[in-house]
């Protein structure tokens, strides 16, 4: 719809620019709960990946009884 005051519906560059602008807004909003949650989950997943793949310690092995 290309009426007065309406957006033109074009596939391609408009959706890409909207996506980039929303991604930049999402990344720079310091009080956004969703951003903080995603960052924390990503850091947790990276830590688990490092612990499982880059060390000789097996997280799933039973602990020895002393």
C-alpha cells in the first residue's frame, strides 16, 4: 500500500533495514530484560561448551566416593 502516510510494501531492502535497526536498538538498550537474558544464556552455553570440549574433565562422570 503506497498511500499518503503509509509505508510502501517492498520486499528486500526495507525489511533488511528494519531488521538491522531493530537489532541495533535491541543491542544498545541497556534496560532490556530479553537482551540480558539472551546474553547470560549465551555465556552459560559457551562455558558449558568449553568445559565439555576443551578439557579432560568429564562433567557427566560420577564422583569418586572417598
